[in-house]
C-alpha cells in the first residue's frame, strides 16, 4: 500500500492544485501508510479498511475517518481504472457519522459593528468583501487591480501557502472562477484601498505585482499574516469568536434572508452546483418556508372572512 500510495500521489500531482496535492500527501503520511502501508494492495480487505476507520474515529474524530475513507477511495479508484484491482475494498466500508456543528454567523448588527471598528484599517476592504460578497480568504488575497473592471470583480486565482511558500494558483474549482457584480459601496471601498495602495507603492524601494491586498514588495499577502490580523481584530471586537470562513456563511445567510434566490447565490459564491448551496443553507430556507406558510387572511390582509360572508349573502 505504501508503494501504491506514492504512485497515486505522483499521478494526482498532474491534475490537482499544488495545495490540494500537499494535503493529499500529508493525509497519506499521517493517517494511511503508518497503519496499512505494509499490506499489499491486492491483499487489502474491507475489514482492514473498516478497522482503520473505526480506530481513527475513536482516537481522533469522525471527520478524520471520513476524509481518510475519501482519500483511500480515490487511491482504489485509480487502481480500478488501471486494471490493478477489480473491486475496491473501500466500497463495503462506512465512515462514522459526525455530529453536524451548528453554523456560526454574525447578525447584521454584529457585522456592522466589526466593520465600523475597522474603518480606516489597511485590511478593511478584505473584511468588507468577505461580508458583502462571501468570497473565500484565498480568493480575496489573490485579487489584483487588473481583476477589477468598474463594478465587476473577476475571481481568477487564489493565494495559499504551499510547502512554506506563498503562491497564487487557479481558484478552488472551475466554478470558483467567476465574475462578481459589485454594489456602489463596495466599489467606493475598493477605490479608497486603491489610493492607499498607490501611496504604499510610491514609498516602497521595490514593488512588483498589483495585488489589492499586497504583501511586502507588492506580492501577495501571506495568509498566515492575514490570519494574525483577523484573530487580533476579532478578539478586540468583543463579538462572538467565529472563523474567517464564517463571514462567508454570514453573507450567504443574510442574503437568503433578504430574498436572494439559490441559483444566483450559488453562482456568486462559486459553488460547483446549486445543490451544494441548498445543502449548506437548508436551515435558512426552512425559516423562509415557515414565513411563507400564510393563511388567506395573512395573504389578503384579513379580508377573507368578510369577502366570504358577502359572497354567501
């Protein structure tokens, strides 16, 4: 299995992003080869895989077992495609279910409070974009001025740390490559950032690149440095301690509550399919359904009973 894992990783490197490949490699080395690396590929049985999944769920958490099953599944599917195996030992296994963690979001008042605290901050526009567009952190850090076209923002790349190096790569999925229509307040926010960016550039000894949220010398800002700022500002705000990714959930939840349709929201978020948006935000849609559960009096403003009486008379 150890040898097959290396062969699969070499194959995966040709068609996934470097960051994704780094994650695959880390997962294989930590959760797969130490446990079943000595078993021959053709000798691996479903019971060994199931035993591994159960062990990981008990010693770590169910999510680790779930992702291990997914990774093993991809490894076995590659063996099936090449005719090395005729049946995947992963098919007969089940990863334990994990309890779904309640989604953490900020209310409109909390989001407004946080943005008010950041007024004039160098990274204000980053948090503004997260809350008003639902963009991912890597996508925001990957934005360049060449991606801004009047009231349209083109998401073309994402910034991540790969093997200790900050680098820009294609977005998460093909549908993540998208164009976001901006409201006038977002455009104004970005224009203020452009003025500050130009001043930074004018005073720098060397400058390369046109990243909106530039790091030293004009290159992309390190996600680690960005996280440091986010964690500090979040702590100082006194607001509920949510993750940065929860700002994306905050945007989507508030947009749905305001009547945004699923198809448009899914496209704006860069989801591969509207079904993903439905699955993630089903709780918001349930609340909308409750509000639409209206009686005739609710719909007609209390006129139903008198109208019925008049017709009967």
